């Protein structure tokens, strides 16, 4: 089996123990979305405030394992202050890293990243791919954020 | 006589395999049990020697296959103390058996405002079918609460049963292990004019089952948790109820006659078994019943009580306040299902660390989200034991649990 150290990298455990952007935002102006992993009961709540195509603020809540909590924390830190377009690039790069929906026009390079997006801390989640059951834990917050941002844009 | 676990383990071929270079420590039998050699052989033998469709061919193979299916029904009937084989309806699993009751008896007999009473510790299989009837027919769903010790709180039982049409309860909780007072509940239901359904999925594999002693009107359970194959479950019901209930799925097998104008149904139990049934699976379940009967269900239960006591003592002594084990503390009041929380580490992470040592436990909500809400957690780790487990498995669990600290405790 792959080493647990590949899964539980120090940076992941740091985000798990000291989550960034955990909390709530007022709705409105923020939009709230809930994501569920029906397999394990994990739930994530994302609050996002979008103005002029920019993610001005983001908070997350809910309950989940170290991977889902760390992924939420890293994601929030990565996308805060970014444009919705940049978010889509992040999302694409992250999903490629998680080996989801490989894009034939844009095959993932061997280092696991697609496009020119720098995933930063999020790169630490690459080890999750070796534990297929846990991929959903890592992607739950991204699904939920996408849903929230779509709603925010539909509202504006 | 106590169960000879070493001999039992030798009957289960999967026990020979290793996981990550370690011996398999399987503690997830509440999800599904392993299969002993006689069950695997019975399924293979069916396909190798008399595979054919049932209840229609006039040739020798079909006669033998039909006889094998009906023999399995007979074995199951004997195993649970049914009077007649025709009281046994084969379904896909316990979920389908409960849905069968909701879809047939429920649709025919329940209307707007009719109360159906369940409990907070039910599996989703005994919740969602009633939610569906609430949405479709406006039935009222009532909940018996649980106490902090994991037992049902029956203080308001009379009020909850007032006007009720059905009380449907798990005999053993798949999360807390609580053994519920089924006979008492059945008597109370009947006194209130309600019928009694028992979800025996976690009961029949572990304790001697007597449907008449339970006082039930319907009993549902599944084959794969009691050494049988997946894809076969059982609904037992009183004959007069089965006679009066409309059919479930429509198709072949379940008809007496079909014309352009309509159809008439076959006799009970075939009325409820549309299409080619899971024949090999039923044969396998028959072999599972023989296997468990050979071990002796009294011995199976005795082993469970002893091992549960050992597990509770071992985990509590080793980890003290760092571990919370849900459910009754007295082994005699519970099954061998231990849901626990350890040092606030998420169950997913606990299960991941345990897997490294070959220890298989379940992490999650165990298909009992309303109960999780009552317990105040989103998930638990769950270790559940069966006839092939012994003290060394509990020790392996206890040893491996501490390894989680390396990652999650600063």
C-alpha cells in the first residue's frame, strides 16, 4: 500500500489543525451552498461573496475528515481575491491532479498539473490519488464552491 | 459449548488472505459477513450441476432447481420458527423486504394522517420507505426517541402508539448494538391496534430468531450478513396478511393468468416474487442457515457476548477517556457492534490508519443519519464482530488505534 505519509502530508495536517477562512458570511450579500458526501456523511458549507467577477471573500464550515477539511481550507486560501475565471482554471487544474475527467485537448503533464496554474499548497493533496476512496473527500469543497459561485453569478 | 473460533476461521477461505502484508482483521460484519466454504460450494454446485429456471421447465434440471429453491425456503422457515414455508418471501435484501411492505400493505391500508411509528435508531432502510409514503399518501411518521444510554425511551410509547397503524423497529441497532425489547413493543403495538414490523437484519445473524416469540406481523432480514450470498433477503409475514396484500412487482412468476384485460396473481409467496428469482443466492442462503445451525445459534450469541465484553474492557482500559463507545455498556444488552469516537479524530482518518494494519472497520454515518444527529456527531468508526473473530482481532484493533496519534495528535 502507498505510505500514509503520502496522504497525511504535514501541510495538510497543518491546514486541518489550523483551518484558514473557517466561519460564516452574511447572506446576502454572500451566497451559501451545502455539499454532502452521501457515502460518509461529510458535509461542507461554503459562503462566497462575488462582486464584478472577483471572489471578494470566502468562508467554509461543516464537518469532515482531515482531507476534506484541509482541502476546504487550502481552496479558500487559494481562490480568495481571485477572479471567477482564475477559479475555473484552479478547478480544472485541481480536478486534473485528482485524475478526474482528463481533458483530451489538455492532457495532464506527468507532474500532475495541467495548464500553467500554480496550485501551491494544494499540490500536497496529490497523494490522495493513491487512496481512491478519499478523492471525494478532497473534491467535495470544490464542487460546493462551484455551485455557490454559479448561484452568485446567476443572482448578479 | 463455546465456539471453536480457530475451527470456524478455517471454514472461511477469505481469512487466509493478507492485507498490506498483514493478516486480515475483519471487523465489519455488520456491513456484510464473510462466507464459509459450504456456502461458496453450494452456489458453485448449483451452477455446475442443476442450473436452470424454476417453476416452469418440465425437464429434470428444472425440477431439481425448483426443488433447491423451495428447499432453501423450507430451511429459512425452520430457522426463524415460521409455521409454513409459504410465509417466507424471497427479496433482494432487507431493504427490498421493507419496501415491499410499504408498497403493498402500506399503499393498500394507509391514508392521510395514518401514523407509522419508528425509532431514532433506525437504518435508512426503515426510514426512507415511510418518508416516501408520507410524501405520496400523507401518512404521519412518529419517532420513538433514544436515551443517552442507547436504549429506547419508552416513556411516551402509549401516546406515540395512539391511533398508530404500524410500529416498525430494528431488533438490533446497526450503530449502537442496542437490542430492543421487541416482544414488549409488539404487545404494545397490538394493544393499540397497530401491526408490528421488525427489521431483524442485525438480529437473525447473531441470535436465535423465533418470529412467533417476537410477536411480529412482519420480519425483514438479509442473507449476506448471516454468511449467505448478497442479493437474497427475506420477508416473513403472517399468512393472512400476505394473502390480503396486493402484489409488489408485476411480471412473470407472480401471475396465475394474464389476458389482454388484466391478470390474476399466483399463490403466496410467489405472488411477491416477480421475475426469475435469485436461485443460486437462495440456495446459498439455505447453506448459510445450515452452517449457522451447525454452529448453534445459542453458541453464536454466547461467543458474541463474551467477545463484546472483552472488546469493551480492552478498549476502555487501554484508552480510558480518549475513547467513547456508544450504546449500552452491558454486553448482554447489546450486539457485537461497537461504534466509537477516538480523541476527536475523524472516523475516516481512524479507518484509514487502521487499514494500514489490516484492520477493517467502517467509518461514516452507517445509513443512520437521524441517529447520528441525536448522538451529536456526523460519523463514527464502527467495529463489528462475528463468529470468526476472536480476542486477537480485538487486540489488533486496540494496538492499531494508537497509531492514529502520530498523524493527528500534536
